[in-house]
C-alpha cells in the first residue's frame, strides 16, 4: 500500500481556487441583492419627492450611500422615477451586466 503523507495538503491546494471562486460568486450575489434594495429605496424616495413637488432626481440620488453615487443613474418620465444601480464588483464588466433597475410611480398633486 502506498504512502498517503501530504495527501490532504495536495487536496487543499487543488480545492482552494474552487472555494475562492464560490466565495466570490456568493459575495457578488449578496452585493447585487443589496444594490437592488438600494435602487428600490431610491426610486421610492424620488417618487415621493415628485409627488410633493420637489426634484425627484436629487431625492433619489440623495438616498443612496456615498459609495454608490458614481454608479447610479436616475430618470424621470411623467410620474415614473427609474433608478439604475451597478453593484460593487472587483470586475467592472461583471458589475455592468449585473446592474439592477427599479421603478416607482407617483401622481403629482
């Protein structure tokens, strides 16, 4: 029977990249979900501001945290406020593909 000394070390080294990739995917999915929650809140804040006669774009942009200020775009068409937000990601092309969009509507007074 052959010797098995160091076998677990070899298996760990072989499995480590797959484990790191699974962790990166899980964190990216969490970041995307968090970005969707932020986009929902920003769209709602913009719609509420629009309904009360205030600027919707400023309200929507003001409701996202500082790290997302460069990654958010807000558009207003009629009584609808649409917010598009790119989640944080170590791979910029991936963040662009995972961008989330949320829309809220309001009836102005």
